[in-house]
C-alpha cells in the first residue's frame, strides 16, 4: 500500500479553501444534511421523489438514465435495510449503464457513483470518489491516480477488481487520517467554520467536503488558465 497522501496536504491550504469556498461548501452541506437526515429517519427515503431530486442534484446523478437511477435507488434501499455490508465490487457488478460508442452499446462501470452510494450508507468509513478528489491527490508527491479506464476495454472484471482494491485503500486512508493529529486539525478547522454541522456530519465526510472544494478550486483555476491562453 502506498503511503497516505492526505498527510502531504498543508493545513494552511485547508484554511484557505474553507475561507474562499465558504458559500459553495455551505450550500452543499445543507443538501447533504437533508439527505442524511431523511436516510436515517425514513424507512423508504431512497424511493421518495423529493429525496431523489435533491440527491440527483447533489451527486450529479440526474445525467444518468432513468433505468440506471431506478437500479441505483433500489440498491440503496435494499442495503439500507440489510445487515449485510455492501462493497464497491458488488455495487459495480450490479450497477451499470449503457453507452453508445461507435454505434455499439457498451456496458459502463460507474465507480464514482458507486462510491457515492456507499458513502451514504456507511458515512463513518466510506468517502465518495470523484474528479475533484482526484485533482487534489494528483498534486501530492506520489500523484495518486484511479485505475485506468483503458483497462475496462480489456477486461471488465479486472477493472472492477482494481477499483475495489483502490477504493478499499482510499477508505483506509480517510479513516486513518481522521484519527490522526493532522486530520483532527482539519476537522477542527471545519467545525470552526460550520458550527451547525459539527455533530451532523461524520469526520470522514468533513475531510471529503474539504477535499472536494480544494479540487473545485484546482479545476476552476485550470479553466481560467485555458481561457487566458486562448486569448493570448
């Protein structure tokens, strides 16, 4: 296992992000707390139209097909009520969509959406993975990258297995970091900015929300740089 990359991120960058992205983080936090509260208190929350509408917007699920979303919310409902613990490999085997590439229907693999589902069911130990987090982890010394999509073209099973291994390591990193002195420093900074969310959001989720906004800053800066280069 590679060393935990989260230790390489300077807490000063965390404070900078919390200051500069306060509005964006507050808006996302409000949606997230709404979703978690309903998921924890309502037996059939994943099947409710209002829950799905907020979830679709928060996790960008609305871009997927209706069949995909029906399977997604059905899976969430099934394991919300189950004592069996779900892992990413099982999610990815059951959760696929179809994409038309060169007039051929291809079954996709959806690791990001799969991780987001797990992050809702197991908030204490499983973070979501997406482009924003990837952007941050590419900046650390070891340049952490997710399994290559190229492998999916060769073997769907191997690609899913690689993702399961990668995501399991990611979960270990988050949980370990949240319990470390540096992780607790991040969490204190978060709590100082968002007192109302201190006891409503898990430590792992606080770290994820910080990373997500840091990634958003990186992406925004890349867009500005490209635009500036086009003008030149």
